[in-house]
């Protein structure tokens, strides 16, 4: 009965979260139509329909042909899709004429005024003592009692039950919607929805099961400022986590809340900075205490021709862990990034290798690969925010 209640609660949260965004969009369209403003209505509908986007792009091309203008440099962007309908300037319009390299650099800034859709695919290989553990040789293994344990480990590993034979795959969908403020700053809303396939340790048979489904969703809302003259950026706000998981092994039945912020430097050389977040459980039916620090640090260096080399690893520290050797997970990433143009849409591609220099001894990631695809889109909410 309790599990059914938890499932119903998670289903309610899922439906509420997924319904909130389209309902907000629909409200904006209805408001624009009621004001009689064709421009605002078309601008909002543009953000919600690929068909309208295509029409706006065609109209823009026709307008350019009519004025006799042409593009002489393919590396320059023309993101002015809303211009064809006469709609208010969008975040995409504000960056019209900037090079792909400029867009590439701006996307390293968590507080950039660019609406974007992040699709992050992460594959991890694990290690640890669970399910047989690893096969590192120790002198004590020569003793008969330890030798028997080693033979049992070999048996489990031969069946694919050891920690070193486990891997996971996660797709994290993370749209970013910025709102420009009158003081020159930005207010950003960044939800995060993970789809997870991962191993779960089964205490009964001392092996691993495979689980697939939706994980717990997060939402970060923060204010940011960027100084192009001095080359620094910062932001501060709140981070939240919601129990949207579809299986008990993929999340916690807790609502979590905490602070979030970032600070970084940028220039012609590239960009580097820190983005810490902290989560405390504040409600829900889940048991246990949660106090988790998540620290993303990034370092990207321009190497010419629009390419960047660096990484964006995410480290965690679990303050509620029973032992210190179970608390830290610290990766180091190294990869390459470049922004290309597909049609009229700039798309950033990042591919990174991950090596975890420390992880929980019992079970944790050892190494992995990560692919991130980030198209830059017109902001469907910007016209509404200006009214």
C-alpha cells in the first residue's frame, strides 16, 4: 500500500512538472491574442512551433533577397528568425552577426543570455567492493580464508556480477531560458530531466539488477551578471529537486532545496569557473537525511579555428555518508568542443572523456564518456517577459 501511495505521489509530481511548461506557453499565447498584438502573438507562437520557425526563416531570406543583401561570411550567424514577423527582438536577434566562435565561448557561461536545449549523454563504467569487488592482489590473500573469498569473487565476476562489470547510461535534458533585466543582468530558469539506465545492487543475491526510467528532476533559478570589459561572470540563486523517479532505485522520495551560484573568468584564452550547489531534504515521504554538495567546475581553452579543449566535470560530496571513504566522487574531464551551424541554428558539440580520481569504495564510477549536444534556440518566453 505504501509503495502504491509513493508511486501515485511521484506520478502527480511528474504530471505537474511536465504540464507547467506548456501551460505557461499557452497562457502567454492567449494573453498575446487577447491584447490584440499580432506581433507579440506571432513571437510567442514562433517559439512553440517548428512550422512557424520555418516560415519565419523563409520570410527572412526573401526579405534579404528583396533588399539585395547577401551573407559574405558563413562563420557569421543570422539568428534573426523573429525579424520576418516584426516581432520584438529575441535573445537570438541580440546575437545576430556574431561568429560561431563567439557563441561557442558564450555557451561556457552558465549565465549567458542564450536560450538553449542541452542533451547530455553520459556513459560510466563502475568499480568497487560490491558484488565481488575488484581483483587487486594483497599479501593477506595468500591465507586460506582470504583465498576462499578470492575464489568466490572470481566466480561472481565470471558471471558478470562484479562492480567492475557494471555500467550506466544517462540522458539529461536541460533547457535554459534566460530573461534580460533592466539592470543589465539576466534571470535564468534551468530545469533538468534525467532518463537513467543504471545497475542497482541486490542485497539478497549479492548481485546487480538493471533499472531504467526517469530520475529525480531538478530546477535551478538564479540571477547572473557578466562584465565583458573586466572578463568575469557570477550568479546566485536556488536549486530544487523533485521526486519524479519512476523506480525507487532511481531517486529519493524527497523534496530537496538549497543554494546555488557560480563565478568564473573568461577572455580570448577561453573560460574557467565554479558552479556549486547544495541540497537538503525539506519534505516528502522518503526516509533518511540528505545533505549533498554538487560542484561543477569547468575549464575550456580556445585553440583556434573555433575549437576548444577542456572539460566540465561534476564532483559531489555526501555529508550524510557513514564513512569519509564513501563521501567524495571527483572526476577529471578532458575533451573537445566546437559550435557548428545546422541550417540557421547554431549547435554546440562537446565530447569528453571522464576519469574519476576518487569514488566511494563500495561502488562508484571509474571512468566514462560524455557527449553534449546544445542547439541555440529563440526564447519563447522573452516577448511575454517584456510586456
